[in-house]
């Protein structure tokens, strides 16, 4: 009998972020952010974005440092090489948007919606997110690091090289969409009851 082929362990590819050239960033205010327009190489620091509409906008090679806003709509646009640092946001809607080489670091977002969005090379780290909605999103090389997420919704999402080892969400909806994601032993134990329910497994003493 020929020997069985050895199983190969696929390597998890980490997000590849493009470092911003701080010297090339131009200080700007909220008025530089407008719907359906291009915002390129901007630096916004401590800006109050109340009333700003980013629907359909394209943000490129820019840094938003410590922005604050109750609600920000940035649906159906694109963010490329963007850093969102220490935000204080009530609701951030990025439904249908395309995010590439994006870093979200620190801060707090009560509701982050990425329904139907395409995420490529995205890192969310050291952040507190009450509700993260990734329904029907497409995730490639995405990492959540040292995040607190109370509720994670993954219904019908697709995952390729998604690293969830450093986040322990409170509640996960759509655990079947985690195919292609990498979790650690602690997350696997947390997810066990929901996986059992999804597979129709009854657990009894």
C-alpha cells in the first residue's frame, strides 16, 4: 500500500500595509472631505466631522487622527492607504466600500458597518467596537489584533487569510462564514456552542 500523502499546512498571509509618508501629508480640515470626490494625501488631526458626508468619496494616502463624529456615512466609496487613528465614532457606515491597505488603530466605534464591502490588506488593532457588521463582505488578508468586539456579524461573508486569533468577540452571528479564517484555541472554545448549533450537534452530559 503506497504511503499516504503528507498534509501541508497553508501559510496565513498577513496584511500588507503601505506606510504613509508623513512629510507628504497636507494638513486639512473637514471641508476637504466631500461626497463623490477625491481626497489625496491629507492629514486631519482632532477634526470634528459632524455633518461630513463621505458617500462615494475616494480617500487615498491620508491620515485621520483622532476624528470625532456621532455618525459618518462613507458608503460606496474607496479607501486606499488610509490610517484612521484613535477615532471616537458613534456609527461608521462603510457599506459597499472598497478598503485597501487600511489601518484602524485605537479608539472606539459603537457601530461599524461594512456590509457588502471589499477589504484587502486591512488591520484593525487596539480598538473597541460594540458592533461590527461584515454581512456579505469579502475579506482578503485582514487581521483583528487586540480588539474588543461585543457583537460580530459574519452572515454570508467570504474570508481568505483572515486572522482572528487576537480577538474574542462576545457574540458571533454567521459562524459558518468563518471558513477561511484563522482562530486560536480560546476562540474555538468560545465558538463551540454556536458551531454545534450550526451543525445540528446536541451536547448532553
